C-alpha cells in the first residue's frame, strides 16, 4: 500500500521531514504573474526576486491555480491519496483537484482520494498536512484518517498579521484609503480566516509591539489552550520568536514551529506578514 499527501502551494512546505513509511509528499504549485513574467511557485522559485518585481510593478500582480493535469501528475504512483488545497473561496485550486480526482478514479478504480478544502492558507494548511503524516504513521485505515481529519479541521484556525497590503489594494481586495493608512501610520492588520474561507479583519494595531499584543489576544479569544502552532512568515522571524516566547510563558509545552512562507503566501501576506495556524 502506498500513500501520498498532496498540497498546493498555499502550503508552505516543499518537503516534509520524517515522512511516514511508503508515503510521498507532493507540492502542486500555483503560478504568479507579475507584469509579463510568470513565476512557478515551486522549490526553485526565488521569492526575494518575485517580491522585488511585484513591488516595482504598477499594475496588479495575479495568481493562477493549478490545472487538473497538474493534480493528475501528482496523484501518480499511489493507492491512497489525501489532498489539501487553499481555500476554495479565493482560488480554483480545489475545483481543479476535484476534476482530477474524477478522471484519476476512472483510470484507477481501486485508488482512494480524499480532498480537503482547507478554507484557509499558510500555517493552517501546514497543520493539516503534518496531521495527515502523523495519522498515516499510526497505521489507520484510509477511511479512519479521513474521518479524523474532518474532526481535526474543526479544531484548527488561521490568524494573520499583515504589515503591508499593497498587493491586496492593487487587486481590489482592500480599500485604497485603508491601504494608505496601513502604510503611513505603521499599522498592522490582525485577522483570521472565517469558517467560510474568507479573510476577516479583527484588529488594527499600530507598530509591532501592539500587533504582538493584539495577536496574542486574538489567539486566546480563538480558544488556544497550548496546542501546536505553525507560524509561516515573510521575512519576520523576529516577530515570530517574540510571539513564541510570549505564548510559552503561559503554555511552556507548546509545540511551535517557525517556517518561511511559500511564494504564494509571500505574495499575499507580503513583507513582514505572518500566516499562523494553531490548534484549539
């Protein structure tokens, strides 16, 4: 029996340490368009260059989801396949995965595929992927893992802290006036992924210290009690370390991992941004 964990690049991992036996991990990249250039969000992507060119461009930069063919290729070679996608509310990646599942099962009727719409991005997707690997290690059946993941997803959340919102303004996803205020007044936007997979603003905090306080406040309001946290950041490890130190004062045994954002998550979280997944 062979297993695969597949995630689009709304997940920050390009590979997973200590994979379960007979298990492979596949990252299916989205593409990012800046001007006339197309960047593929895989392990070869120079994210610093992507960000530099994005900020230099006057027009809105865009992302494009993987095709069903991209997913079909990622499914090859496994009998049991779990797929985690970025929120279907903001991307067509989930739909592409569903189309690929239908085609793949017609050609491989004995295979099993379970697709999870994360309703999120970044750190929360990372949590789901790591949980899948943990469950496969426990020798559970495919059906048992799918059932546990459905319950687990109800116990995970995404908290974000954004220091720049240029790209969101250019793409019409944020008011220009609010975007200007964020830039001029050193405002951080603290928010979460909603139950339907949209991004919701919870607080506006001026400066990194107040943003840290606001983020801790929202973490506790969200129901955090010491579970696993994965903090995906774009060039802001200092904030992550300070956040982790603050959390461990109350929850000393908390498992906290700090990782860099993927190209896609860097593209939307922008410089200094944090996309944090946590268990409640």
